[in-house]
C-alpha cells in the first residue's frame, strides 16, 4: 500500500476519533486489535480473504472487538477490513497512532512485556524511556508471553531491549 494511502486512512481515522471525542480510547483499541491480527495468522488470513463475504469479515471484527470496544473503534476496524485493506491494518493503525501522539507533542513507545503493567508502572516506564531517548513518549503496551521477563521498547528506530533473554545473551558473549 502506498504511503499516501496509509496516511489518508490514518488521517481519516484521526478525524473521526476526534469527532467522536475518544481519540486515546480508539487509539488503544485499534492498536490492540491490529497487534492481535498481526500475531494470528489464521485471523489475518480470514480478514484478508476476499473470497469471504464482506459481511463475514465484518462479523469477525465485531466478534473480536464486540462489547470490549467502543462502537466507533469497531466500525473503523470493520471499515478498513471491508475496504479490502486488512493486509495494511497495522500500517494504517500505526500511522494513526503516530499522528495522534504527534498532536500531543509525543512519540509512541511500543513496549512488549510478559505481564500486564499497572498505571504507576507505565508512568515510571514512560518517564524512563523518555529520558533514554530524549523525547516525550506515550506507551502502547503489548503483553507478549514470548518476553520471558523484562521489556522491549521501540520508539521510532530506537530499540531498548531490557529482556532477561537479551541480558543472558550478553553474559554468554562476555564469557
């Protein structure tokens, strides 16, 4: 998908989110949905399968997001899928999140951790990552069981790997 098209979808989603008055909630819900799709081959396959009727693909989105998400978030995700852009869902959502954060003079830090972080842990982590990269950051936390302990954070092109696995690899290299 072209950068212009990704930008156009992202800007449209941002405009709708602002009109709905729930920018940050829609951001979080679409971000989580995009990561779920990205991490599940069967789900991604179903959403991009044009042989499935658009109504069925919409039903999959509704079932997954359903009662847990705002109607606007579900409708936006379904619109992307119904338009045949499910393969670009992550790129569109990532750009939407970037545009939204930029409007708040912040950058997005995608953080992967093995466990859920409470608000105070997220606030401390955002502050620490912000100091490390010299920017105001907002966290998007992904609970990832593959991360055995610690965190992996990505802010733009900068990756901070504080996982137990990475530390063990560093020790192994030193020995």
